[in-house]
């Protein structure tokens, strides 16, 4: 997920990068000219757009973008909170509008919503009990709090949650470990299941003797 942040204010730009870099790859630019150069050179999943920029108005840039039939989601972030400004921004083709100052959590939630909408009909969120997986953000949540997992644990859990509460065989899970380029030892799967249980709680992964494992809806 690659985000373009167009914001000329140094403090806000720095804060945005710091906030978003935990979850996304972020490119920050401070002018429309620089935005245009980056936009032409890379594929972005979402743009955060300030309106008052040193070399022009963000709305003008957005209008040109939409005129070229570019559908990249754009979230306007601006101090202009008047109704006319908001309506103009949305009419020009912004997907959402956030007025400064705003709460970091609200910005993150709106970005998640836009990215989910962009993914269209794909099933973006899978749940087993309190455990959920956001396929757009490629992150797991436990009771809505994000969980950080090592790559192999992540792969295993992603395979399991796609089966819901149905058991997944040892063979299939072991293939996930081979699949990411590791030489598997005989107890490798158990080691990673053990790590997952430490993060998720012991009872969330049930051992099916002689077959494999399944998730429990707790
Ligand atoms: Ca500005």
C-alpha cells in the first residue's frame, strides 16, 4: 500500500508520515509540481491532499486528475471547513474530506474505509470470533486492536482464517512455511503455532490430532 501525501506544512507533513508509516509506505511531497512528478512515476493506492499549496490549489490538481479518468482515491485534508469548500471538494472528485485539526485515529479509520471501498467486491474482512483479518490492509486484529506478527506466523494465520473454523491440515500449513523460502525442520510448524498461541491466547488455535489445526471462535 503506497500513499502519496501532498502537504506543504512541515509539522503536519512530518506528523502524517510518522503516523502512517506504521501501516503504509508513504511518499510525502510539498508542492503540486512535485506531486505530479511522483504521481506519474509510481502507482499510489491513495492520495492525501491539502488544498492550500505554494504552487496552486489542490482542487485544481484533483480536477485535472479526474479529467484524465484517474480513479485513485483522494482524501482532502484542509483547514477550509466551510460547507461550500467541502461540497466543492467532493464534487470535484474527492472521495472523502477531513477538516484540520483532526484526530489521528479518525484519519486512519477513514483511510482504511477508502482502501476497503477501493478493493470493491473482494471480501475485505474475515472473522473468527474476536480475531479478524483485513485483506486490504493485510493485518490481523484481535478485538479490533492490530496485532503484529512475524512473516511466517502471519502466513500461517492467513491460511487458517481463510478456512474459518474448519481444520487445516499440517501438510497445507507446512507448505506455507516452505512457500516463503525456509528450510523446514520437523518441528517448525509446532514452533510457529506455539508463537501464534502466545500472541492470540492458547485456546484460539485448537490441535486436531493426526490432522492439523483449526481456529476457535472465542
Ligand atoms: Ca497548506
